[in-house]
C-alpha cells in the first residue's frame, strides 16, 4: 500500500460507509444510526447538483452524455445492460468529489456517508478497518415491494417516457444487475454485506449495521 493510501485511511478513520443497491434503505438506516450515535450524515444523492457545479463537462463525460439524452433514450431505447455499462456512478466517475468533501468535514464527530455510488473497489482503499463499511443488497422481491409501497409518484420521472411500465422494468433490471455486481465485488474484496429481503425489518438492518460498525 502506498503512502497516499495510508494517509487517506488515517484522515478518514471517522467515516462509516453504507453502500448498496437502489431502494435498499441506505438513507433511512444512515439517518437512524446518526440520530442514535450523534453522527453526521453525508448523503451522496443530495450532492448531485453540487458535484455538477464543481467539474467541467470534459471532466465528467458520462453524466453529460446522459443529460443530453431524452427520456426515451435514457429508459426505453437502451437495454438494461447498456444502461448499467454507461451509468457514470456505476463506473466510479466523480467518486473523487465524495472523498474531497469528506476530507473537509470536521473529524471530531463521525460521519456516515451513504449512497449507491460507493463502489466497493473505490471504498476499500480508504478503509483502515473493514468494519467501517457495509453494503445493503436488496433482493428483486424486496425492491418490487418498495416500488409497490411507494406508488407511482415516487417514479414520476418515468412517466415522462412513452412507455412508463417498460421504463420501470428496465430500471429494475438494471438495478438488479448492479446489485449482483456489488455482491460479487464485496465477496471478492472480503467486505461486509447485508442481504435485505421481504422478511427483513428496518430494525433488523439497523442492528446488523451497528454490529458491523461495532457500535453495539
């Protein structure tokens, strides 16, 4: 391991990482843990506009290609495989922005960073110990239940396509494949995961994440 990696690990010892597939409950779990333990939450979803302001289009080519597409091209005219292969955050593009922000935050209180953008191979070099990171892996059945419980309003952007039902199927398949990739990568890198299925309660996940983080 090089000196830069060691230095980053030292500077980020106060950070806990919750990654995983879409609709796995990352944000909810992070907020609950933060409230219980007096931690700060860094939600990557909420930083999207800020990330775009801080980098030129040339620095982030994949998201700018995505922005240039119309809704049908994004969600209907491409296969789920292509959607996965070209999605910038699944490629790690822009991950350095997350690291930059975390290094600026005060270290006195811990920080939980959460989001599907936390790819295992990018996070592992920043870990001083493996117990500071976990990935939530939702099953297709769990994700489908979340879709049904949230209703159509939660997926309103797909209504702007010419076939919202197909667009949702494409999105769910892309996310299923992404979760499978996370499962394979975390296993290979010997990182912690939690399978989230239809029998899993929110309290269950909170307790299991706290156990991984050694906060019990």
